[in-house]
């Protein structure tokens, strides 16, 4: 092998090692955040007395109908530390999050491998959620409801 190829492969290996450590540190950081139960409860109504939105699971059938309040930040993924834990091999440990920004609920993909979809469109940046939107992570589909 040429010395240039060996050097290139060495650099690529170092980059991959750094990315791996970044993912591990990020997963640990999210895992040690304080539990949400210890935080004060927010009002169930947002400005203009609109009812708070909820995420309702539509598929798979075994979880259909489960409701998750969007009053605070929610993380979705396979990790036990997520507020919404889904058993789906196409979901990352910490896959996505839904949070409040002013009066809006915002969906953000957290660097997942297989992507997060909103109304069948891949989410590439923080995106506002509307009532009736369908959020898909792997084979799990959520609907945003009032």
C-alpha cells in the first residue's frame, strides 16, 4: 500500500473513533439529565385558552390509542430514559424530541440513523407541528391531536 493511502485510512479511522465517542458522551449526557417528574407541572392550557396538544399512537396496533401530553419536552426512542419508549429496531436510542418554542410545538430529529418523518416527509431541521400531523419513527406512527 502507498503511504498516502495508509495516511488517509488512519485519518478516517480517527474521525470514526471521535464520532463514536461523541455519540457515547451524548447518550450518557441525556441519560443523566434530571427526571421530568421532579419538575413543576405546567398548565394544561396554552395562551388563548387553547387545549394542550397530545401525541396519540396510531400504529402498531398493540400501542394504538396511547396518549402523551405535549405540555413539556418529550424525547422518543428505544432508551429507557426517553419519555416515550418505543420497541422498534428502526428507532435510535434517542431518536427525536418534541418541545415547546413560544406557542408552537416543534419536532426535531436527534441525528437518528433511519430518520424521522412528518406527514411522510423526512425531517431535516426543527419543524413546527400542527393538529392532524402524522409523525413516524420506524414503524411507529403518532398523530398530533388537540
